[in-house]
């Protein structure tokens, strides 16, 4: 991966910014947390979620991971009680039995949250000073992580739809359109199909029937 210049400075401004917007952050020096950042959520709604960051060998990856996890906290804060319960239960279930075995609604909840976390993570990174090149690098890494989720759900049309949504979130309209088009070849009914269809019309890829 290409490295960000001044990554030390960027990391410092990122942590300062998270402090300013009230996101809890903590370093952990656990062996299992090497090159990893995670968000710890508590089922007790009074305890705020916290980004836990292990020791990274690559500072660019560290910056992007922290931003994505902070995006998870911002996404979580916007959920109502029911949404946050569905999300947390799905996450616990997916860790236990695998993402491909949990309910479609649970999968949908998790994939939607992953996209939102990345979009919000990118918003955070654009608040601290990054070059366009560095922001693109972050976008690229985040889409690659999303692909690893997709691989867990082969042949599921939902995955295609959410890939489109993710690409749209990253403002990659042409690629998003191609995913929505593929989705509509398999699914023609429902909220997601209507959404995909509307987007393709809006972007001028298809003419309204
Ligand atoms: Zn995530």
C-alpha cells in the first residue's frame, strides 16, 4: 500500500479531532490486536462505545482503520434502540456462527453499517487535512475491506446491491451503476430494486419506463 506522507502528524490530528467530537479512544497492547482497531460496544446503553487500537506496523493503515472505527461509533449514535439491538445481536451472531448463517435482515444490517462507517470515516478524514491522493487511498482500502465481507456471502443479490451502495457512498458513480444494473438482473421487486432503478434513471443509464 502507498503510504501517507506525514502520517505521524495526520495520526495526531485524527486523535485530536476524535477527542473534539467526543469519541472515546484507547490503545491496547494485546497480541491479538496487532495491526487491528475495533470498536467495543456494550449492551449496557449507558456505557459509551470506544475505539480500541492495537499496535500497527503500518501507520497509513492505522489511520484509515481508526477513522473507519470512529465511523462505526458515529453510525451507532444515529441508530434508534431497535436498530442498535439488531446490529449488536447480528454482530455477535455473525462472530459465533458466521455472517453467511445469520438472518438476511441481520446481514443487511451489518453490511449497511459497514458502508455507513466507511462513509463517515472518510468524512472524518476530510475534516483533518489530507491530500486528495491520501483520501483516495483511504477510499480504496475501505472498499477492499468491504469486499472481504462480500466474499462471505457468495451469490447473495443483497451483496451486489450493497456493493453498489458502498460505491455510491464513495462517489464512484459508474461502478455503482454497474452493480445496481447487475442487481436488477436478479431482483426486480422491493425497496432495494426500486432504489437501484431510480438511481440508474437519475444518472441517465436507463430511461424511465
Ligand atoms: Zn467495520
